[in-house]
């Protein structure tokens, strides 16, 4: 089911991961599912949103920069990062931002 992440009142942090995929799957789908499950178990995780067309965009939300750093260093996540560089991505960019305002409509 597609949902908008239910984040708390700001401030909090967003990690914005944009990517261009290679042509081969090579286990990408399974690893993406595992990373979603694993991220949700990490202390400080607040939610995630993802969309993939020609350009993939995944935004994960965190309560602190320390939580983001712990996630970056998590063992299984480090392996996914390695495989991303060697197998799955032609290019990617990671941006970390502090969310100051959050408003919307619906849900």
C-alpha cells in the first residue's frame, strides 16, 4: 500500500536518496524490501516514502543526525550500499536535510 509517512512535528531530518538504476535486477528488489524492514527497526526512524520510475527517489525520516549515522553504519545496510555501487546504480545522490515545516492535506 502506498502511504505518505506520518511524521511528528518538526524539527526532524530527511535523508533523500535519488538514483538511476542499472538494467539488471541482481537481487535489488529483495534487498530493497529488506532495507525497508530493517530501517523501520532502527532507533530514531520516523518513516519512509519511495517512488521509482526512470529516477528513483526514497526519502527516509529520522529524529536525529546520530540516528542517520547509525543507519549508515548498520552492517546489512553497508552491504546494500556496496552492492548498490557495484551492481544496482548507474548513479545516485544522498542529501540530508533538516525539516523545519511540515504541512499537508488528507490522510
